[in-house]
C-alpha cells in the first residue's frame, strides 16, 4: 500500500481518490477549505493554503507520503523539487508541475523551445504593456491570467474600450501571487478538443480518443467522445502532445487542449498535468478505463494494455443557480428515469451562481447519433438544479 498526498480536493481529485481507494491505497486529501469533494472519500484530510510553502512542507513531513499528486495549479511548486530529491514521487514530476502552474512557462516551452504552433501571444504586468500588446495583436483578442482555472478571469476583448475592464478582471481573478496576464491572438477555430495523453513509467505513451468540448466564459460546459477529426490532424495532435509531455517528464495522465481551424490546422492551446474536466465524459464508460483509472495506473506504474472506445459518451455540467452556504437540493428523478444516463454530484459544501456542482453523463452504442446524445445530456442536466448548462457565470 502507498500513501498518496493529494494537493487539491475538487471533483477531479474526488474521482482519483475513488480509483486509488478501490485499489487499496491510503490517501490524504488537502485543500484550502473544509469538506472539499475529495476529502469526503479520503482517509485523512488537511486544510491549508498550498501557496504557503512552510505549511506545505509541514504537511509533507507530518504524513511522509510515498507519492504527491497535485490536482490544482496554485501550489508552491518549487517545494516539489525538494520533495522529489528526498525520494518522494511527484506526479507527473516536479518539473511538470512547476512549468504548468502558469501559462508563461508552458506557452514558452511549447512555442519557443519545441516549435509547436500556438496562437501569437504577449505578457503584460501593467496596463500600458497590455494596451501595447493589444495594438500589436489586434481585435478580437483573448485575455487570461497567467495562473487560473475553470475560466476565471478569461474574456474576449472586441475593441479598445473593453481593455481596461478585461485587464482589471484578469489581474483580480488570477490565482496565487503571479500578477501578470497573457493576451493572445483570437483563433477563428472550427472546434476545440482535448487529447488525454498517458505517459507511463514502463511503457509507451498512450492516447484516448479525442474529446470534443464546448466552453462558455472559458469554462467547460459539455464534452463528448469520440470527437471526429481527420487522421492527419489527429496524428499532428498526438505528435504535439507527445513532444510537450516528453519535455516535461514524468508519468501520469495529461489533458492537452487544441484548436482545430476551419482549414484543418491543429494549434496547441493549453496543457494540464492531471485529469481534465472535459475528461469526465470517460465516467460514462465510453472507454474501458476512465481518465482517473488511467491516471492512477500511470502513477502507480501499473500496466495499461490498451485503451478501447466502447460507447459513444457525453457529459453536460450541472450549474448552481444560487449562492448558498448549505448543500443544495438536487432533483435526480428525471436523470434516473432515463436509460443509459447517470449523474455525479460533486458534494461541494458551498454554491455560487454558475459554479459547477455536478455532471450528467449519457452513453449509447458506437455509431449512434452524437447530436441527439448531447441534446439528451444537456436536457437532463437542466433538470437537476433547473439551470441551463450553457448559462454564463
């Protein structure tokens, strides 16, 4: 049995803990607030800010884990190098966690070091730098904090009049102590997709079938597998994912996001060195192993003989319509009355308007009508709390 220290205890961490517990491991779940989703299924929990390096070191020394699994970006990642040197396995690696904690390092690695196709981009710490970058890129453009998640602080800027508000929001919504924004060229893409990539300790790099997804306000609203793209485009995406994960090193599952343009060009967008929110669609049993089971096996060095597409699967998020300090009342009757549909409630103790509180999953035979399946999932997701999964935050 291994002792695993999970840094970040949201819904993705919760599913990872379930996978680990089913295999007999011991998990300590950490987050900055009590009763976080993963804490509810872990053996022990710790509440502290993971941006506090001394607090993080104290927790590691107290629990003496065999493996540290980061689930969020807002971690004092330089400490992970010390833990790794002390013989603790960091997932996928301390290098990967440090590079991907903000968009500057990973974007520079992909574009400038590896030569992958990305959107044109600039960084800005002041409004003057920001405005100059916008003048060079042109409108519309995309603005994001260097470190954030779930679309916080991300927006599209259509003209000069919107610059000041976009800069203020990105600076305020950025996580951690990195006060800088990235401004990007707007890609007139046909679609976005995620390629779940699995790097192994003792095996070749594997890929799940691509996942299509839709975002609103920078946050995922629905995803589906498989996402059909031309073979050449898929090979390009796999090559890019292989190159960047190889450079970052380590074993685990990565969520690599791409744009696909109307001309069929594949453009690297983002990378997360952990299970991806769009990958929750794998909980619908569209593949023989979910992304969380794949992540666990890769972390533990267990064999993954193959990844099979077994069904068409879709996911649609359940969003909160209210602010609440107490658990919400979920209506599950309509989802449960449907064949080949299931719901996962995350167990978040507090709700905010537009916060992701659960997900509806639907599946059908390979070759079934994906649009009908997506409509079904979105319709059912709306019944759980009475909100449209396409509403903006």
